[in-house]
């Protein structure tokens, strides 16, 4: 389990990611008035309050990193995934991927602010909260012609050898080339991360919760389905 903590005035906020059912129950039972515990989309959605022990499963959409890369890519949708990855590969050095560091953090926060100004999924995270996440997370950004186009914050659970994409953002309305390549570069960045985490021994790449609605907000469900992964209900 990964726990991220921060303060908002007198309240201590706590987010538990990759908590098992038992771990979630313990956190819920040990509820303190000054502590608000939120749970990541991984594994379940507990009902509110210390007495609410019933858990509503929310399956996560995952990629099995024990599979060979050719098999993983071969299972993905030809038109919406494999071809997009290959298109970006043909761009050569026009595309680069950077991880961690002050520049990537700055570019990621800027991408997220602009992305959420029109997506309205949630409020952008602050620099201080990002710093707290980075103690147990990796930050990636993909650049096209030197300009940031896509970014992901990926949380690591070293004990379970599992990672999850916690935040993502794309610059779809920056400039014409950005609009043209945003979706493809975002898929390429996911593919880069899949290969990277597989290479260092992680077992699962988790895209977060999946409700089964392919026509959900902005086609997110359709995108996850196109990756041909599996559902994990914990």
C-alpha cells in the first residue's frame, strides 16, 4: 500500500493507493476526526464512515508485465494503439521522453493546469502535493519538437511490484501539431512506461478503475479497452 499525506488547514488528508481490503478496513476503523482518508481507484471504493465496512469493488484495468513486449503490443487494437505507437516511432528525434527532475515537474504541472481547465475531471495538483507523490512515484513527460505534449505521474508499490497511472495530462490545444499528435504521443508514452517498468521487474501496469462503460467521459473507457488488458477486482 502507498499512502500520500498532506494538510489542508487543520485537516490531515491521506490517500491510500493499492490498499488491500484488510488494509482499507483497518484505515476506515481507525478513523480520526482530524484525518480524512481517500482511496485511490485501485481495488475498491469503501463506503463512508468507520461503520461502513461493505466495499463496492471497482475493477482496475491492467497490463500484465510478465508477458513479452511483442505479445503485449500484438494484443492491442491495431488502429487505435499499435499503428499510433508506430507512427510516433517514425518521428525519430522529433519526440523525446524525459523522467523526473525540475524541468519535467514544471512542464507536467503546466500541462495539467491547461488540460484540466477544459476537461474538468478534478482540480490540478499543487507543486507541494506533487513533491509528496514523488517520494513513491515517477514522473514522465513526452516532448514533440521540444514542447511538452503529454505527461503521466505513475505511483509505484514496490512490495506488490505494481504501478498505477495516478495523473495524466495532454496538450491537445496548444498548437496545430500538438492537436494532431497528442493522442498518438500519449499512447507512445504509455508504451514507453510499460516497457520501462517491465524491464525493472514490475509485474502490473495499472490504468486505474474501469466501470465497463466504453462511452464514458472523453472515450477513456474505449481507450482502455483498446489496450486489451485485463480487469483486476483485487
